[in-house]
């Protein structure tokens, strides 16, 4: 019998509607179709404030750059230090009164407070956008007064087809009226994936549906998320989700230490990691070996034509170890065991 698959998008649990509501999505900001749509909404608000350019970190997903361009804003890149935090001296040379800055909370592990304060000391008028796509707990519990806007993506953390959220200090973003056009494709793919053990030979079908949905995300930048995602969010106990992720992360970190592999950054004690990122000289070879064991670890991020200093190194060497709430200690042990054999 082949090994259990570890990785890929989260399978939809169609029994979720039987659970009682424990949250309320609309308490956490405006509701959008995706993380990209959430960022697009922020950029539209910034344009109304006469912001014409956004400073971006030199390690990021290329869809951020595409979204900024679609919003018809200019962009420039700033350097990151070894801890993947902004190089404040470099930022200082690039900001002006018509510029905003985007800061990424990488892998949900970072404490951004010192960086946020340092940027506000350069000028309290610099709008700061925090990308919490990899840091849902930080987004949900944000209390920083230095953050002007923050956003996250729900489909990165939950078994849902779509969904993004925006917090704004000025309350100048709104939930769009129309629902996005891709959620049905995504949902059908996630449901079929959940049934793959019973419906043999469906891999190609659900992967095609997921890809079709993915290709339509940029067509829904001014749309909101589906009611399905709203329902799942409202019925998700995040204490359980976050606790499971923290446990799995701790197990992986301990196992990596035993085999002599260090994470790119170490999580602060109260963080909930998205993945555990590691650096490998022979990353692609090891990743292919993991694939043979049905362990599908992603990389963050391919360059897709961007010329980035930090991003170029990470695109070649970074591997993200999966630790999400779908998986048990035995699954984590299996990842470590395979890495120990091949790394």
C-alpha cells in the first residue's frame, strides 16, 4: 500500500456544517475573494490617499508584484537582513511621502514590532501594510498601532475554496458585493480530493479543477469570498488548529536538530508557524526524493522572472516542511525519517 499523501491543498470536510458556530468572520475585517484580492483592496484605498508607489521586500511571491501592477502602482524593492526582517537603512533611502511599504511576516514566525517601530520613526506618515498570509494567528490577534493595513488568506490555512481578510486602521476597505468566479472550481476539486481513497483514479480530475480555479483568481480581485468559506471559518476552533500546528512544528524542529538541519528562522514562542523553512544545498534533489515517498513539500517562492537578491537565494535553496493540522505525530516522524535517509 502506498504511503499516505502529505501536502497539497486541504481536503474539504463536507460534514463541517453540522458543527456549531464558534467564530464570526465579519468581526475580523472586510471579506475578499483571496489574499490577492485583499491586497488589491488595500492598494485601492492607498491610491485614494495619493500613494503612488509601494516598497516590497526582495523575497516574496510574484503574485504580489502582479497585484501591485494591476492596481497601477509603481514598486521598488528593499533589502532584508539574515533574519528576513527589513534592512531599515535601505528602507530609509527609498521612502518618501507618496510611498507605502509592505512587510511580510515570513512563515508566521516573526516578531515585527521593532521593525514596525523603526519604520514609523522614519516617518509616522508611511503607510505600513503587513502581509499575514503566512501568519493567520498574528492577523486574528493583531493589536499593533503601527500597522495601517494587514491582510491574510484563509485558503492557505483552512480547507476552504477561497477567502481573504483585510484590517484597516482607517476602516477604509469594504467587503465587495459580488462573489468571486473561481470558488466553485476550487470547492469541487477539494471535495473530490477528500474522496480520493474511495474514488480511485480521480487525482487527475481534482488536480485539473484546482488548477482551473487557481487560474481564475486574478479575475476576481474586486470580489468577495464565498458563503462556504464563511461557514467553515465560523465553525473552526482555532485553538485546536493552532495547537496542532505548534505541536507538529515543535516535533519537526526537534527532529531537524537531531539530523543537523537548521530552520531559516526560529519561531518565537507564541507564534503558529505556517511551514518550517529549511535551506538545502541540493534542495531539488531532496525534494524529488520526498515526492517518491508521497511527501509534497512546497518551496517559497519561484522567481517567475523577478530579479531579487534574497529571493534568488531562497528560490534555489529553501524547502518548506509541512506541519499543518491535517497531520499527526506519526506523519511528522515519517517526514523526519525520510529526510534523515536522503539529506
